[in-house]
């Protein structure tokens, strides 16, 4: 499987709408846009998930304006088929295929794996100085970044978009996991996939990424919230999950509709989170980086309810039952691991 490579797309040939632009591309694509100075190169990835369009909208708007980046720019747009599947921008991946953002480590034998491997080869060929991978969340979320390294370069890249950064040691085969000290890669979650504010954050941050001379050193006066060692709440695929304002007797887990409002909000010890059916506890695991079930440390199961066992920060709480079962319902990080970067 190869990626189509398009060099210096002509602004006059870029379709007027994002939807038609995707139809023009049709398949996984790398856009190579020469800059005012091609001695350096940067990379930007968007639409690894077909239901996360804010980064694509930012790229499309910028291409339509016909501006030159300061340095050569690589733009990877991969899950085009999933995004085009009707209704558009509602499918994370094609049915029966792996999540594209779980394919950046071997094996590469299936179609998404082959696309990921080709992207990795192209990154080796072009040697960009850094890469930003743009995503949306499926639920209500403020913008935040995720990185596998804690250093000034990763912090500076995320700070182009947000002042919240998760430092994770979980490894799932995500693109950001290829990060190295000499090639920083970060994920930016610019907000919910139905939130117009996410489109603005993506567009404004992309402008800075494309036109600043320096993006790998934090600005003086930067304040950033850092969270460490997140865990993820995974469900069995056969879990019956409902999103409702009262417990469903037929469900293993009933999630209150307001739960996603806790994303980066205050979740203190004893906060009620959701209702459990008779098999609810057996259906879920709170995995840390080692794969150990950490649920007793973070949550208390009392009666038919789940409560926070310590102060935590929730993020990426989803209201999509398919994502909740196939990936995870939410992430959590202990407030005890919360620090403030103050430069």
C-alpha cells in the first residue's frame, strides 16, 4: 500500500469545500508544500481518525489561501475512506479494520499497517524536525496535548495550541510513540469533533506552526498544566453500555449524560461517576502502562455505583458506545501527579 504524494498543490485546484477536497484526494495522501526556506522541514498529520476533521479543515483553509510556509511542510491525511463513508466524518475507521492510530508499530501486514509503514518511511526520507498529529475527541473536551516525553521541545509544540499536556507511558502503537529527543512528536486534541471552537484552535495553532521561525523552544512566560501516568478505562466488547440520566436495568454500565462535562474538571474523592449492573465491574479494567488493572486505586464500587477513590483528572470521556467498547470509555490521571510548568 502506498500513499499518493502531491507536490505543491495549486490553490486554484483545491476544491471549495472540505468534503470535495477529500473526494479529490480519495486515498491516503502526503502533501509536500515547499516553503520560503527548504533547508528545514516540519510535518503535520490529520485525519488519522475519520471522525476527527478539525485539523483537515485547518489545512484546507490554509491551502485555499495559497500561503507559503516558512519551511517545507509535510501534510499527512490518511483515513480518507473512513471520513468519506456516509454520514461523512462520523466513522473512526472502516468496519473490520484496525484503528489507524494503533498501527505505527509492527505488524504492518494489513491495509492500515501498510499505510502506517509507508508514512514512517516517508518521514525517514524527508527528516522533518518535528511532527504534530492533530485529533478531536468524541465528547466534550477542552484542548490538550499528549506526549511520551517531557522536555521543552514537546512542551513548546503543544503550547502552540493549548496549555494542558498529558505525559503518558502507555504504548498502543500510536503515531506520537515514534517520538525521539531529536524528532519530537506530539498529539494535539483540539477539542470535541462537534465543537466549532476546536476548528478555531486547530487553525490558529497551525498558523503558528507554519510561520514561526522557532517552534521547539517554549516562550518566556509559558504556564502549562502537566499531568502524568494516565490510565484508561477499557470495557469488554460485549459490554452493554447506556448513556442516560438514570440507571438502565438492562445495562452493565449506565453513564450519566453529564459525565463528559468532567473532562479536565474537578473530580474529588467520593464523586459519583456512573451506575453498574450486576456484571458491570467484571466488564471493565482500568489499565496502566504495564497493563495492570488499577481500578481499586482510582475508583470505589459501592452498591451499584462507581465513585472516585482519590482526586483525579478525567479526560477523553466519550459518549460514543462503539468507541467506549473498541477503545476506551475514558482516561484518568491522578491529581497527585499534576504539576505546573512556569517559565
